[in-house]
DNA sequence: ATGCGGACCTGTTAGC
DNA sequence: TGCTAACAGGTCCGCA
C-alpha cells in the first residue's frame, strides 16, 4: 500500500508526538511480521529519547541515541498515534509506548511490513544500503535516470519501481507518472531518450509532491497517524480507472498486467 | 549482472 | 445466498 507519499504523511504526522520523547516500552502482540519482530527488537534497550523521525524510501526511521527503529508498512500497514489505553484491534501488532502516555500503534492486516532495531549506521543496513536516490532530491535527474536505463532490457515501469534505481515509487505512482510523462509503461528502458527521461523525472517529482500535499492515496485502508484517509485518489489520472474515460483526451483507459502488477494507461496519450 | 517468477499474508470483491 | 477464485498499495530471494 503505502508508497512514499503515504510514508511521508505518516512521518510528518507522527514526528511532533515522538521527537524528544522517551520510549518507555515496545509491546509486541503479534511478532510474526515480515521479519520476526521479537528477534528483530531483541537488543533494543528502552528508556531512550527519540531524537528524530526520518524516512528513507518507504522506511520510517526512529533515530535514538543507541540505534534506530526501522519500520516498513508493507502493503497494508499503518502507524497511528493513540492513547495507550485504547483497546487494540485484531491487526494491531506492535505498540511503541512513550513516557508521555502517547502510543504509536502499528496495524498491518497482511503482515508484509516489519519493525526492526538496528545498531550502528542504519544506512549501512542491508535493507537500506543498496537503495537508489530519493526521488525528490536533485540527484534524481534526467541524466541519472537515462544512465540507469540505457543498456537495460526491462520495461520502463519496472525500472521506475526498482528501489535500487529510485526509491518510493510504487505501483500507483509509477502508473500516474508514466501517464503524466506521456510514456507507455511497456516501453523498453533502452528506448528512453534525453527528452523522455526529462519528462519522466519531472512527472515522478510532480506526482509525489502533489500526493504528499493531499495526504497520500487511500484506496482501501491507508490511514495517516490520526487514522484519517488521504485524498489523492480523487486526483488519479489512470490508476484504478480501467475502462473509464481518460481525463485528458476522453479515450479509454486500458488495464492489463505488466510483470505481476496491475497497469493502467491511456493508449492515446502515452506512446511507446 | 540482469531478468524473471515465486513466496510471504489476509481481507475484500467478483463471479459462478 | 454461499462458496471459491482472483486480486490488492511491496519487497526479497533464488534460479537461469
């Protein structure tokens, strides 16, 4: 579920409640997430101050003095600020309880996400080490994308969703960015030109920025730190709109599979 | 090195 | 109405 805008929405919502506060305990109700949470947290000491809440790609990083709590929301995860006393639901797997009485509650029906404790330089952790640049920084530019695309045979959509190339772009925003750039998702990487690379980078940045402003996309179950949905779904051009009219040309939005992922595009507005 | 397919889970929806 | 199958926002691993 959560792509970069949803993770960033969560981060900015949580930060004011957490930064400068002491973690008094971490309560694990169901540790069977992507990585077994009790094991992953085994060495974590309690009573430390959270210095800041950061984000790298789709990972949330709670930076403490002795290490980092690294949270990934997977497909269906969310993290809400609740009162410690609130009765947990079926999928409320982990609580991070602060000395202030505020509780960060991790909810994840599909359990594809995880909560890890990492000591030392978190960016050297195997899950972060090989990540590509953040999409919203200058380092992610037309020249960079072209360099990474040329000489490869994968489809352009697959490349965009490869976190070693650029982080944070999941299936929804890959579809949207390709539409905005006027590029068919079935185009091969090798066919990217300087011009189309420029358009695509611009589109990726634009769609992510707009989605962050709208508080993310809620298709089914994404909620922010207050348990509220995002509103970007109302602004989607192609994702989830198979068979409907293109908002730009009125043509039919196509829907098919690429790799294993649901793909949407306008055959008229997007060229291979 | 690159590309591809399967695996990890559960809940909801579509279809018979 | 009720059962079953397909599908869903994301990685990560192993094999060719």
